[in-house]
């Protein structure tokens, strides 16, 4: 080859050899400059279509004029040999420079900005590198970074991704899988399509390696490396790597492309911000392994949700979990914990319109926020400004969001939140902005409401599906209030409900209601679990009657309804106000199928010995399937479920933090899901959809 | 005059990952200094303060080594140069 002319380049000397070909130094006799020429080997197992696309990509890449991209001058074929003429870059590869200990953070940032800038230009032109790695990034003696092999990586041979690496110092030993696999993103390993975000993953690997001299995902075999890429999180980089740089690397290495930066220019901007801000760079430690390890890694598992899956949402005092199953509801995959260390008092699955959105309220030292996820928990909003806030003139500040209630199905942008201190907020733009419902907040009774053990909480919001102007709220301790004019005015509806802790036992308001439920098929009927007392109203809360006929205690928290049978209700009685644990250490759900005329215990599969459990007001729910599933969680962190209407129970999970809230939903094919958060969030169409079977079920219930 | 803020890990999402943020400051009280921080990093504000402008119950703000709860609260004057630290209370039991 030496002395031969390829196009107008005379080959001068061989300077390296790789898996796919040989690199020569050449002299461009037309333009009088030194160049590098890569000649692709005939046996590089390129079929004709691969060969064609390699040519096309090389031609596209030749249009990338950028100081940090090794310019491709020419591509062509001579006697069946494919050759690429490019800028001759002399310097050291980033792999060599990183060595075994990594570069100083300042150098990593300096190089990283240039690499990100190169990727930004290429991505803007629709060109994805596909094989970015420290071995094909060269740093010249002047500190200029050059990214090589742009657009040249293609699938060759048996589907192995390989680049015709040209770097003078890294040609040797870069053939085959070992040189590339550690930089492959999970989506490529899964066989999914790759896009520009796959390059951002590789950039994360490059930055990690440049900063530490180590690869983030290692292993002795390809299998081990692949497994690490798919499942493991890399060991954190502590000082001297600044936290800002580590945060950028972590975001590049998010397993899901959606969780990464979406554009190379964003990475560039973030690296520049770390570079230019007055960041404290801790002194490099002489021996990093001797440093105290104070970084805590959060391992979050995600569940993959498919059509027709059934999801169970569990809010705890230290985060949320998402469980998935199919309609049999026997086996569960568990995702989470989301919101590490934060209390999640309310959750909802919103399938109105075309969305599949999870709503969650999170609460910690840093305040209370309403957040949502459109990808089943993989990413959550974290708004800069808290959207739910009391107006300045109220002097009040938000302590907790106890309830997220979806508006009617035909108003998919309407939402309500019941909060502490007791107040109701409304959004008409899908949660972007919220307003305090003044009619209730300015109610003359409000100054005389008293906080219960859990604070002064508005914890239940029920919408009447047959009358959009009618809503109910329940307040602990304030009682039940109803509006007939869409929230303008509210009246106390507590006739017949006791308040044992008050001098007057049946006051107009001030009752400590623990939970209330409404059946969409019979919306004038309500059930209520009071701080002492189980009640039913058949006239929209005008009058309440005691239905604690045959329960071991009428103290308890949750009350949930069967989705189809308005006579069927579930409650969990607990022993005494002081103890608040399951009666006699036997964990039992009680069910009535005659609207409270009698109650029967459901206990098969539930612990019946020394089970001193408490089920909190929102920690129980029913689903919409047939047979109906019932789920509840305990303060001791156990999650129980029944997929046969309560006949048999299993412990789905144990060892969770205290369970505050349990909700469920079905991911139906058209995005429609039935959600049964203690029946408080039924929508019009869900009741219509289940209407036919509801009638059938009611008849069956009567026959039984 | 400048003021440097120490940002706890939980809030670095709103400071582009920075553990410290150094800002130009024309002098004044903790309120003035925090206002400059809210302008630079708006997401930090609602995590530190409630909507009525009070520092959240379990959050402490230090100027140098002094907790402002004992030096005049948000009206505490900020000397030059200063390090203002935002620190969540060390508490437990949950």
C-alpha cells in the first residue's frame, strides 16, 4: 500500500491497525496537507448494504465542520477497498490520559465541554456517533479535543457494534466487543432503538472514566458487563470530583433515556455551569479509599407497565412503591421506593383524557408538594415553586396534602386536593395552577374546627357523579360539609353523628370523621367511619344512622365500598381510641353486604395471633375487577390483598415503612382505567363502564 | 461584597448540583441575601421558606457559625464576607 495513491492522497506510512482496517499517514497531493487514511479490510464482514450505509454515513459526517470533530475529507472505493480520508490528529487518547487514577476535575470539565459540544453539532445534523468512548477521543498537545469516527460505527458481521477506530494510539486491541460494550446503553443491550440519548449515556461513561480512571460498569465477561449496565448503579465519585460533575454523570447514566439529559447542549451547559460557578473543589485526597463514605446511594427499581396491567400504589412514611400485576393479581413486581425519606399521604392514578398519570403528594422538612409522573414513576415532576399555596392574607401555610381527588371524566383537567390545615384547593388546568376554595375556607365554623391527632386535616373529597354541583368533604375534626353550588357555599351535614369528646354529643359540627365513602351507582348513599361510630346516610348526608351492628368495635379508620354493590362495604375495626390496634391481636376485615344491617369477619390468610395492627384512613382500597380485589396496608409496613372479594388474603409485601395510603388502577388499552380510591374518585364513565356488571352483581348479591 | 451559600444535598437539584453558590451581594440582612439566592436558584426558596415567608420549622439558617434563630432571625445583618448555610434539623423518631 505504501506509495499507492488513493484518490489524490499518496500513502506514506502505516501508523496503526485495528479490527476493521489499517490506518496510514498519507499526503494529499492536491491540497498539500498531511492526512490519515483508513482502509477497511476486505474481510471486515461488511455486507453490501452495510458497506453502502457506511459510505453514506461517512459522507454525512464529512459535512460536520466543528473544531472538536475529526474532519472527514473524503470517502471512496478502490478495487473493492473502502477508504476514508480524514484529518490527521496527533495527540493522546482520553483513555491514555485518564490512566488508572483519572484526570483532575478541571481537565475532565474542560474536555467534557468540548465533547458535548461536538455531540451537540452532530445531533443537530441528525448524526449519532453510536460508539463514543475514551479510546476514540484524542486530546492534542494544545488541549484541543477531537472526537473521531463520527457516524462510522455500524452494525457489522454478526450484529456486533464496532467502530473502525482510527485513533493513532488506540488502534491496537480495540477490535471486538471488549472495546465497546462498556459504553453501550441499556436500551441498545435490550435491542431497542438507539438515538442521540444513547450518545449521552456513552458521554457519561467517558466522563466517569476520565474522572476516575475506572469504568462505571465492569465485569470479567461480556455477560457480567451487560448485567451491570442493565441493573447496577455505578460506585459514586467523591472528592476531588465536585458534586456538580458527579450529578451530571449520574444523569447521563440514567437507565431510561427519558431520565437523561435530552440534548448534548444541556450537558454542555451543565458542565460549563460547574466549570464557571464558584464551586468549592475539595482538596484531592491522597488516598480516596481511606475517605469516610458519606454518600448514600438510592437504589430505585422501576416496574415495566404494559397494557392491561393492574397497578397498586402504596404511599408510606418514607416513600412510595408501585406494584404491578396482571388481572389475576397473584404475582407482583415491586417498583420504588420513590421519594426517599418523604411521607406520601396521597396517591392517585389519572387516566382521564389520553393520559396515564400518577399523582403523589410528598411531604418532608422541605415542605409539601404535589408531583406527577407520566411514565409510571421513572421520572417525576419537581416544580421549582410549590403550586399549592395559601394566599398571603390567610396567614396559613400548607402542612400536608391528604387527598388528591380527580374531577369528572369529561373534565380531565379538573382536580381537587384536600389539605392540612383544613382547606380545599381546586385546579382547572391539570394541576398547573391551584386556587383555594374560599367558600369553605371562609366558612364561619372554621375557627372552631379542632385538630385531631393527625392535625386539622381535610382528608376526604367526594364528588357526586349525578350532580356536578354537589360535593362532600370530611374534616378531622370538623365533620362533614356539603356544597350544592360547586363549592361556593357549604353546609355542615352531621345530624346523627356522635362526638363523644364534646360536651354536646350531637353537635352541628366538630365531629372527628375518619373516612367517608360514596357509591357512584347510588350517590345519595354515603358510609362513614367516625372516631367511634359507623354510619350510613341514604339522603346525601341529611341524616345519618348508626350501622355498627355486630362489629367488635366501632372505632376504626378506613371504609371502602364494593365497586358494583352499593350494599357492600368493608371496614377494619380497631380496639379503643387509646390502643388503635386490631381487636384481640386478630387482624380482621369486616364486611357488610346488607348496607350495615350485619357485619361478618374476613380473616382467612390474615394473622390471627399477636397481630397488633393499625390500618390508616387511606390505606385501604378496592379494585374494579371481577372478582373484586381488596388491598390494605398497616402501620407496621405489611401490605395484604385479596383477589376474591375478601374470602382469602395473602401478604403481598412486608417490611415496608408505615403505610399511609393504598390506591389502585388498571392500565387499559385505550388508556382508560378504573380507579377506586375508597370510592371517592369515581368518574362518570367508570360507573357507566361497570354499570352492566354492577346490576348483574347486585342481583347475584340479593340471591345469595 | 459577596456571600457564599452552602446548599444541602437535598436541594442541589436546584443549584445545578453545586454544593456552594457564591453571589455578589450589596450588603444587608439575611432576607436580602436569601432574596439574591432565590433569584439565582428559584427552586430553593419554597424548600426553605413557607408561603408566608417564614423559614420552615425544621430548617436552620446559619450565618457563619451562628443560627439566625438566636441572632435576630431573618433581620440578622450579614457581614462581608459570609458563609450562609442552609441546614436541615438533625431530628428523628419517624
